């Protein structure tokens, strides 16, 4: 859901930036020079802004459809995957020596055979070395059992605690 929210924010910001760039680069608006009025100029900007927003809205709908296609993996499958990942975790030596601790929350997208198509850190542990170790464990533990459906996404936490 965070991916969806941040994607929509990014599309809205991109639309606004596009509007600003188009506004300043296109100083002359067709029809404004003929009429010579400020009203026509303002209407041209409004029309241009409206077109940019429509384009951004269309892109947001496409992004929503794409993100909504990914499904949450069932709890039993998530548990099986995360148990396999936890066995492959290697605590980075320097992080352990420095007593760096934390939990990295990862998202793993699966294809129909159980091969991870992508793995990302959703929430950082606070240390890059621990985040990298979490992603390395996800890769090292592959392949996983086949999910119920291709595109299932497993969310899990990998905890690093110095002993």
C-alpha cells in the first residue's frame, strides 16, 4: 500500500513539474497574441494545466491497476518463505562488532515457480549493511516453494541482534 501511495504522490508531483516547465517554456499561447487580453492568457494556462492533470490522472490509474495486480501471499506461505530466509541470514561481521542492531522489513515478489522476481527493503533497519544482508539472505534462500498465484508478495521482518 505504501508503494501505491508514494507512486500516486510521485505522479502528482511529476504532473505539477510538467505544468511549471510548460508554463515557463511556452511564453506565447496560441490565441493570446491575437486577443491580447490577460483573460485569454489565463484561460490558456488553465487549459494547459487541465491537460497535464488529465495525463497525470491517467498515469495514476495505470499505476493503480499495476500495483493492485500484486497480491498478498497467504500467511502460511509467508511463514514458510520467511523461515527459509531466516536460515540464510548472515550477520555482517563489522555490524556485529559495532553492536548495530535492527530489523529490516522486506517485500519479496514471486513468480509461479517460487523464484523471486524482486526483493526490496520496505523499512530499513537503520544500517545499510544490515539491509544489504537481509536482501542477500532473500537471494541465498531461493528458490522457494511455488506460491498459490504468480505475483504473490511476501512481507516479512528480518531481525539482527548482537549477542
